[in-house]
């Protein structure tokens, strides 16, 4: 028996929904994608949703719609998946990082404030801040929004981990404090469409811009059509390409899967929170740093990361793998990746993210992990660390 760190849950209703599309509906550009977009928007209490073929595509489109281009700066946290930073580079912008808060493992607000204050003096403020809700725990968005008002940057929430999480009693994705929120539906994420993602916003103009970039930059919308290029001979078939867009569409097969998955999200999250609570109670006596949940947040706990303090992390990691426990490490700080070091970043640039990484181990956590399996993980941790 091998217990992975994360795993999707596919039930008969998911399978039947996909088979129904295969038998009876359009495979792409049918009704399932708009239905899924509406269902996600309703769940997240946000005005607009555009479904796309990955979270990475959604991050890219968010940057494009906000006008990120050569000469612009985008800031994010080093404790994230590389895609949160890569999207800025796709647009020709430069990327920089802000160190983490060791307690929440999210971007540090004192560090952010300090760096913004310095950047203002040298006229090098970021155009966009990519706020990542690590492990599902929302960043303190009210505080980030206050800084955005003061320093004039746009906010994208990378909520790839955080569909089903709550900030101040309201669902992550409502974009009350951001221009866009990005979701991912990769199989380890809160719900899955195999590959997939979504882009949420309350801003109608940004919604239209992001739809364009996700669909070839081509439109039939009367309010977007550039009339001076249209002639009297152009009939009902007429469309225009007005931007250089991409084909980032989600298929209807995937949207159908997303729709059934979404009906089960609250159950998935309840189970994840139960598992989080059990780990936190039963690991408390061991020499570990455990994840915390500030009062403003109710995390969906996408992953459960412990930090080993007085043991060799590699030894603990290898022992767990040997005992059939599929641990992982989230994340190698992005600035330490060779590609980023070649851009000029070095070891020591973001010491809190590096110190966190040195001890981090992600334990198994997913909706159908049984309490017996979890107790085995806990007992194994006790025997290695005890
Ligand atoms: C998974 C993930 C992404 C990328 O999502 P994909 O759907 O795999 O492209 C981006 N950011 C974070 C924080 C993620 O965990």
C-alpha cells in the first residue's frame, strides 16, 4: 500500500456526466462550459468567470488583460509553484519576490510594505502583485488592498490551492479585494477537470479582455468590433481578431466533470478540515512546526505541510517514502530554480522562504484519505521523530 500526498476523487456521477457529453453534446464550445462558469461564479460570489484549460493559462491571461508587458514589474512570493512567476515572464515583464511570513507561509506584509516604500523612492513599483494563498490559507487581502490603494498596483489572487477557502466569512474568489482571482483544477487541487483553470473578476471590462486573450483575440461582440475595419459586405459570419490571443479554452467534457465535482466541493473541504484538525492535534507533541489558521481565515487545506526542526529533513522524508507514505515538498523557492538564478536571483535573497523550505514536508491530505491511513502516517512520524 502506498499513500500519495494528494489524490482526486472521481465518483460514478462524474463518470456519467462525462459520458453524457460524449454521447449527447458538443465536445467543445457547447453549453457545459458556460454552465460550469456560472456555477463557479455563484459558488465564489463573483460577477464573472472564464474557464480556461489550466491555472497557468488563467495566470497568463490575467497578466495580459491587466496590460502587463515589457518594462513592467510583477511581484509574488517565492513559496509557490513556478507558474505564479512564469506568467509575468510570458508577457515580457520582470519578476521579483517578497519574502514570506514564517507563520502563515504566505507573502509577508511587513516585507511587502518595506519593499514598496523603497520601490516608490526609485520609481520601480510593481504593476501587479500576485498574491498566492499557500496551502489554501488566504492572504490578508484587506491589508494587501490597502497597500494597493496607497502604491497603485493591481492585485491577482493565485487561488490555485484555495477554492472552498473563506476569508472573513466570504468565499475566496469573490474578488472583493482584487482585480482577478485564478483557480486551478489539476487533479491534486480542491476539485478537478483533469487539466483546467478559471479566471474570476467583478470588472466587466477585465472580463471581456480576458475572454479575448483566452480565445485567439477573436470576437463577434458588437461593442468590441472595430467599425472602421468592417465593410458593408461583411455579413452575419463576420468576426475580428483585435488582439494576439491564445487557444486556452476548456472542453465541454472537462466542464461537465467540473460541474459534478463542484457539487461535492463542500464535502471535500469538510473532510480536509477534519484531517487538518486531526493532524494538528495528534502531531502537536512532536518537534515540528505545524500550519496555523489566523482568525480571518477558514482554509480549505489543499496541503498539510510540517517543518522538521531538530531532525534531518532528507532522512525523515526518505523514511516516510520507505514506509509507503508519498510525501512531497512544497515548494522549492522559485528564486532558487536554475532559470531564475540565471535571471540574477541567488541563495540568501529570501531567507524566510529558504528556511521554511529547509524543513518542509507535505503529508498526505485528500478527501478520501481514511482516518486509519492518517493514523498510520501519524504513527510513522512518531516512530521517526520520537
Ligand atoms: C497548480 C498551481 C498552479 C498552476 O495550475 P495548473 O492548472 O497546473 O496550470 C499555479 N499556481 C499554484 C500556486 C499552483 O499550485
